[in-house]
C-alpha cells in the first residue's frame, strides 16, 4: 500500500514539473512567428523605442517646468541673532535686545521679461512635439527592421534548403557514376567530376547553414530572445507587385515622413530662439512683496526692544541694460545663422528623402522584373535536370551534362528566392521611405 501511495505521489509531481513552464526554450521552439507577431514583439521589446518614450517623459517634464516660470515664487527665511548684551542706543534711546528672531516671507512675480518666458515655454512645447515624433520615427524604423529580418531569415532558410538538395542530388549522381565506373561503363574522370562537385556543394551548404544561423540570431536579437533560441516562422511566398508611380511615392513621402515634420519644428524652434535673442532689447519688470515678523522669542512675536513686530512691503522693479557694446546684436546675428542652418537642413532632408524613395522604388521594380524573369525558368530547369539524369543512366549524356543541369537548377532556384525576398524587403523599405511603415505593420503588403 505504501509503495502504491509513493508511486501515486511521484506521478503527480512528475506531471506538475512537466506542465510548469520552466523550460522556456521548449516553449519558444513550439511558437511559430508570423510577420505580424514578429512586428508586434519587436515593437514591444525594442530598447530604442523604450528610450524614446523616456525622452517624451523628459520633454513633458521640461515643458511643465517652463510653464511654472509664469507663476510667482514663494520663499521664507528665518534668522536668529544674538548680541553680546542688551543695550540702548545713545542717539534715540532704542533698546537693542540680546536675542532677536526674524521671519521673512517673500513672493516674486515676473510681470514682463521681454517675451523671454513665453518663448522659452513655446520652445519647450516644440521640444515635446519633437520627442513624440522621434518615438514614432523609431517605431517605423523597428517595423521596417522587423520586415527585413523576417524576410532575410526566410531567404536564408530557402537557400539552405537549396544547398541541401544540391548535396543530395550530386551525391546520388556520384553514386551512379561510381557504379558505372566500377563496371567499366564510364571513364574515371566522370566519377572525379562528380566527387569534386559534391565537395563544392558541401562547402556551399556550410556557408548557407552559417548564413541561416546568423539570420536566426538576428531574429532573436531583434525580439530580445536568447541568441541561440530555436526559431520557427511562417513562410510567405505570395506577393503583390507595387502598382503606383514614383511621383505618388514622392508625394506620400513629403506628406508623411516624420523627419520632414521634425525638421520643420526645428525651424520653428530656431525662430523662437531668435526672439529669445532679442529679449535684452526690452526692459524687465518684476513685482516683489515681503512680509516681516520680529521678536525676542522663537515665535518672532514682538518683545522688549521690538518697536514694530509685523510689517510688509511691495516693490515693483523695472530694469533695462540698454548698452552692452553690441552683445545683444551679436547674439541676434548668431540666432539668425542658426535659423538659416535649420532651413538648409530642412531642404537637405527633403532631398535625401527623395533619393531614398527613388532608390527604394527602383530596387522594388528591379526585384519585380527579376521575379517575372526567373519564375518561368524554374520548371524548365527542373525538367532539364530530370532529363539529363535519365539520359545519363541510358548513357546518352555525360556526367558533365548532369552536373551542369544540377548547377543550373540550383542557380535558378537561388535566383528566384533571392528575387522574391529581396522584393519583399525592398517593398517594405519603400513603404518606410514613403512614411507609411504602419501599413506594412498592419499586413498591407
């Protein structure tokens, strides 16, 4: 009975252990990522995106900090003074207490600062807007990078499979060539050619497998998984050509690219900085109030020798530095140069975006043409290899013919998958260049 009870408990413990997710690598191995899942996970895990969100928080705090400058500041001081002894002044007979406690409360309200406060606040608001734009820019870059890594991995998988198939085909042909040579049906050089080609194919397979492992590592790093975690992704072989004209792409980029919006905000900031540079052309006006309380005890509430324990005053101060040997004027010229630079940078960014769009458009169209050109040749290359194998077995073709046919087949398949996945990457880049990366995120190829 005790033995049965022990076995029952062990069985329960075994089930609990294996049902509890303590083996993350096994859980990761079972998950098959789609493109949409990859994009969502990349956005969730990306450190640059998290950092840009902290930039937003910092800019929001800076904006609130600048807004607080419009409000009055309040302060207080508490002072204790001890004299050597209590004494009476000879001139007016006023008694000076031995102990004196003084409390002073103050407030200061800026009334006019030469438009400095309002322009500083507007700059802080623009900085906040730029931080939000930067977050969106990073997000779109992550979306494109997820597309690129995903399709690069698919391409590496296909090329590795082609390399493995080439090794299998050439190995089978080498066996046939060996059998023929051993019975004297073919010369030795047929066998040697097959062996050399098999060695080359195995070397190509090693390269393809290494490229595949690198692509998997890039995928895992993008999603912040363990670098050697197993990767399973869903293949995407269907495609839809891009039908829009390049002028449409230019218009979309000028309308949607966040870099342009950010550069325009930088121009606005430079304009506000120029106004800040002119602040010293104006006087500043400040209102200040004080409340005083004095006494001979710690509560500062009057006492011997304290004639007026409570008092207050209000002061309005206007100040103006009207001559500083050209300091303000030179500062304004500096801000004018900064404004001109911001405008030049805006124009340069637009030019660079046009170039990015055109390169992406041409790469996409090139990949489209490559797909159309090579797709028709796939079945022909397969049939050519099959016929060459059959003719070799019938001694109607040479070993060189078979090896050439196999090389042609591998090259054709490689060209096709290169064209297919390069097209998908180029198209994703084109959408990013147009400022429409979110459409790729939504699965709108």
